[in-house]
């Protein structure tokens, strides 16, 4: 399997994991008291925006094709690092 395909599969799996994490945070938000709930809901909105940007990057990667994907890899890695940090922070905080 090519590096491009492996990278694409890894990105897809990570997006799916973050979607599941976001669902867990939404469930926690429904159970929180008012003040905590407001903070968590704000964080969820931020994560949703970042995740949407990550999906856009992933779709760009898929559309780029194998010959051009390396030019998108740096931006994709940066977006992934940002998402990973945001999710780790949210999971540890709530």
C-alpha cells in the first residue's frame, strides 16, 4: 500500500475517533451543572469548528490524488496537531 493511502486511512481513522470523542463530550455536557455545562458547550463548539476544518483538510487530501498529496501533508499535519491538542485538553478538563 502506498504512503498516500496509508496516510489517508490514518487520517480517516483519526477523524472517526475525534467524532466519537466529541459525542462523549456532548453526553457529558448534558449531565453537567449550569456553569460547567456552559464551559463544556463552548469547548464543544470550538472542537466542532476545528473538526470541520480537519474534515476539509482530509477532503483536500483525498481530492489531491497520490501525486500531489505530499504538498498538502504539512498543512494536514499542522491541523491534526491542533485538533489533537484541543481534544486532549477537553478530555482532561471535563
